[in-house]
C-alpha cells in the first residue's frame, strides 16, 4: 500500500506548528489586552490631571476666566436641560416609529425604505447633524444657539439608535402574547398598548439610556450650532443660551496652550462626564437584569 | 329574554366603540407621522447640503475646488478654496487609524472568538467595548495632552499639533468596532468547519487562518470598511489634536486640518452667513457625507454579496 502521509515529516514539523500556535495565542491575547492597557492609561492620565481640582466649589461654581473660581454648574445644568428635551422627544418618536415598523407595516417595500433610511442616517457623521441644526433650527427658524435648538439637533442624531433598540425590544416579544390578546377580543392598538409595549419596556428603556449616554458625550454638533466658549448665566428656559459638559471640555482643552490650569479643569470635567455616563450605563444594566423577562 | 342593558348604556357602548374604532384608525396615522421624522431628517440633510453647495459653486469653480491646492478661506484679499488639503488630512488620519485598528481589532476578534474560554470572553469583551463608549472629546483630550507629548519624546520633530497622534488615538477608538463586528462574523462560522479542519490534524491557528477567517471574510472586510467610515466622520479628536494648518502635505508630523475639523473651525469662527467661506462649509460637508455614505453602502454590499450561508 502506498504511503500517503510521510509520518516522519509530519512528526518533524509538529513541534514547530504547536509552538507557533501557542506563540500566536499569546500574541493575540497581548493584542486584546493592549486596548485595555490604553484604556487604563487614559483613565489614569485624566484622573491624575484632575487631582486637586475636582471639589465641591468646582461642581457648584459658574465658569470664569480665573481658574481658581471657575466651575461647571452651568455645563451640568445645560446637560440636564438638553436631556429634558432629548429624552422625551426621542422616546416618543423612536418608540412610535418602531411600533409602526414592527407592528403595523411588518414587511414589504415601505418597511425596507424606512429601515434603509434609518440605517443610513445612523452612519451620517455627527458634525453633519450639527450643520443641519445650524441651518434649520438656528438660522432658518431663527431660534439662535439655544437649549431648544441644541436639544432638537441632538434628538435627530440619537433617534436612529432609539428606533433600532426599540425595534429589537418589540421583536423580542413573542407573537403568542399578541395572539392571546387578540383572542381575548383586543384590537391591534389595545394589544400593543396593554400587552406588547409593557413587555418590551425594559429593553426599550435600556436602549433609551444608552442613547442618552451617547447624547451626553456628543460634542461636535453642539459646537457647530454655535455654543459660546464662555457663558456665565445658567439657562432658565428652552430659549436661553447654554453650554454642556463636553463643549466645556473642548474649550478648556484648546485654551490650555494659554493657561495651563485649563487642562486640569478639562480633566476634572471629563471625570464628571465619565462618572455620569458610568451611572447611566450601570442603570441600564440594572434595568436589563432586574426587569428583563425571558419568554 | 329580559333586556338587561338600558338604552342609555347601549348608546354609551356604541359611542365608546366608535371612539375605539377612530383610535384604531388614527393611531397608525400618528405612528406614520412619527416614522416620517427620520425620512424628513434625511431630506433635510440632503436639501441643506445641496442648496448651499450650489450657492458655493456659483462663486468658486469646480476646478478650483477639486484641482487647485491652496485653501485660504479667510484671506480677505485673495481667498482660495481647495478641498485637497482637507481631503489629504482626512485620508492620512483615516489611514493611520486603520493601521492601528485593523491588526489589533482583528487579532482581538480572533482571540475572543477562537482562543478565549467562555469565562475569559465574558470578562474581556465588555471591557473592550468600554473603549467604544468613551466620548470622542475625551479621546481628543488624551491625544493632545498625553499621546502627543509622549510621541514627541520619541520623534522630536513632531509638531505640537500633528496628524499622527490623533490618527493613532482614532485607531484605538475604532478597535472595539472592528473587533466586535469581526467577532460576530467569526462566531457565525459553524463549529463543524473548525472540527473538520482539526480532524485533518490542523492546529487551532491553521484552522483559523485557512478555514475560519476565509469563511468569515465578508463580515471582517465589512467591519474594516465601517471603521474607515467612522474614521472619516470623526471630528473632535482631530479638531483638538491636529490643529488647523491647511497646507497640502503628506508629512504626518505636521499640523493638518481634516474636512470635519474645517467644519468645526468655520462654524465656530466668524465667517458670517452669506460669505463664500460660509458656503464652503456645505461643499466640504457634502463631500464628507458622500464619502461616509459610499463607505456604509459598500460595507452593506460586501456583507450581503459575499456572505457565505451555512
């Protein structure tokens, strides 16, 4: 019988192949960890720079040219104002769109059209949304760079995220729940309102919170609509000027070339921003684990 | 049979029923209106960009915009508008970012999908994804105040603002995107294929390189293309760390301005509405929009067209 496999050759090569496999495994692990190491360095750098600057006075003072007196209460309140628009608006529009696509249209060209549009919109750079806001809300509708203009711009930006998350949440609700409520005599809307939406709510909320955390960290569109670099008065209505944490970080970072302390203040603001985002994400994970039903 | 419901109750029921029917008909209309907001957003973006770009090209020729090399929008006596310096900066920073994100992202994906134990994956994957959740402004701060000074110790000729450092940091930002999309592609390759390769005596590495990666290639390439699109549209990192020099150059140690950073500079600067500099904003933004749109569509095409179905 002819020898198809040269056993001697195989055995000669085997140790090297196994060694290579082990080496590469180690290299790939190192590569995976390298991303995490950068993350650790980044956090360490930011926290070290902010050391000594992040105190109660910093959190509760309005901004100022003098580093010792400056604080971020204006940016914090601006961020909260922004969330008060983005939260409800994207929740209503996002869930309504998702319900329309998942419960009413279901299949066909209309749905493909909407979904293609939404996925393309999700890929548009955020700065382009900023230009849309600048052109339509700030200039055309004459709002100026106020809370409402910023909130509307930001809502359009995160809307695709909320829609997709809500669609997934609705899709996870099993159809027997719908059919059972139809069987009890419910109309389509009654079934959606009383059965489907409550069942999907935890997942919708999780997606919402993640979208909020994206909106809180987003900088470029707000700079494009013209938020001022130094703003003393706190916003009191939807038609007041405002600033937010990331925009404050931006202006302090680029001014750090002039006044070194600004870099430390930017770092302290970053710590506040990251803590807020961490809390939001922790809430999202908590809601998911606590209320998510498995069907 | 005795009538148990009074007439007034019947009327009430009837009215309720008709109100319910109205609701049943009205709700889809309202939902449709909500859904059309996203379509209107797209229309709004296209209209604003196109209308103002047309205004721009009444002042500046196509030739100047695409073929000349000087970009001096705020020069009072002789302003010039060429997108090439911005385009070269965008392509350079994207290229540097992909040099970082592709090898690290792909090897991370392979490690998580092929080598890591379940336990290790459950710990490592969310940690890698934290990188994607960090706001870009924070990466910008990191590039400007940490990475650039460190790089200048190694490369003394590096300018205080340059395209190298934001490029690298952008790459780090994109790692989780490449890693998680590639990992999805790798994990969807059925185990029978790995087992088949190993039954022939392949090591894990050989099975991965010869069998698993080729089978998942469309998803992996799509993740690279999406990463490119993300890098082209990234704004804050380059705005902070790469300065505003508009010279046409390919020297990565120099300050350069990307398309996105140009938009930020002009909107936050003092180019008044109606000036050519102001309109140039939209011409640049439209170019940016078309680039990212093309990349996103390409990614979709690749993952659809070349997907192997098992």
